[in-house]
C-alpha cells in the first residue's frame, strides 16, 4: 500500500444494468476538485490523463470545481479551470453542476450564480446544468442546484430542498423515460428524506459529490460510512460509493481534494493519505451490477 497516495488516481468502475440503452454508455464522474493554489498543475495533469484514458461518452463534474468563488478572478485558478475543462470538452460532452463552494461566498454568504455560470460557460463546449436539462438520442441528464438555505443550517435543510426542487417541475414532470436518465446534484444529504427521494423516481441514477469520500484514508473499502462529514459529524452514514435508492441508484463520487484550502492549514497534509478519486459508470443492457477499484 502506498504511504502517500494523493499523487495517484483511484478509479471506481461501476457497471449498471439498464434495459433502455442500445449500446454501452460510459459516464465519467469527477467531484470536488476545489481548484486553488493547493491543487497543483501536476494534479490537474493526472486528472486529464485519466479522462483521456477512459474514453467516456459523457464527462460530468458534480460541483465544487473551485474552492472559493472569489477565485474566479484569480489568474492561477482561471488557468487551471480552463486547462481542465478544455481537455474535457475535447474528449466528450461535458456537464458541470454547481456546489456550495462554486456560488456561495464563504465570508459573507452572498450568492453569485450568474458570475460562476459565466465563468464556466466562457469555456467553449461546457454545459452548466443549473436547474436545467440536456438530452440527446442516447441519454437524459438533469442538473439541480441546491439552494443556499439547504446548506447553511447546522443540519442540511431537506425541507428547503424539497420545496425548491418541487418548484422546478421541468426537472421531474416531463422526464423522457424511454432514455436512460441521470440526475446530477452536488450534495447527497437530501436522500435521507423519502419525500425528496420520491421526486426522483424517474431517474435511473443520481450522481453526487460533496462528502469527499468521508475522508477515508487510502480510499479503503466499499463501505458506505466515512470518518467525518462536511458538517463535522463523525462516522457519517451513506457518504461513500453506490447504493440503491428506492428502485434506482445513487452514486457519491469521492472527489479530487478531501481537505480543501479553506479548511484549517493544519489539516492540509491529510490530503496525502487520501487519493484523487473518480468514478466510471457503464450503463449496459448486457451486464449485471458490479463494482471494482483500480489505481493509476
């Protein structure tokens, strides 16, 4: 086992049976890059090389692509985001959903959705799904942005999630169920509430991020508990991996950075014990469910 693993990539390969696909569809999911001065160009290069290796049909970023919204005017961050997303769009249709770090200012709590959306969409080919839907002849993809109210309390406000999502009828009332359906949402905590889950009954797979793989060292195991949650809860449940959610599945991708720059500096070295992680999901009408991890 490697002692320092953050300069390696751990990929979880998930095969899911889906009777609606005519041929295998491969989705590459990358979460929580938290681009800042802590994320080196070397680390960006690892991610790019893995994206090239996987030859995915679709690439999705599940939120918190940047660590601090103020950094959308930082030249170093601008360069790294452009470098990463420009590579992605050359390889496959690329989708970004927004996490709390993308649009909520840490210091004053101000929300700036328009600014960050412009920042990402200035990169030609990037599709930001901010309460929006994309579809082609092969897949239906929805992206939902959780509200500031959902994030800001001591516990996640699932009622705020429910009330807001319910108001976006275009996201759940006209889903094309003849296509494989994918929902992209940054934080998975809403999935603890049955009323929220019921609104996603037409989605075959929900992909989230936010939980940083529970900060489990070495990305060890396929169990669902973590060591600590973003709300500083110890041994949180259902913060890792894939599980059944009603009749369908939810996947929580582990993310690139576990301890971001805005965390206390004393904790930053813990990143050395947590690998860069991403997930590759293959939807197939031939194979059963299977999961395996591989190091690169």
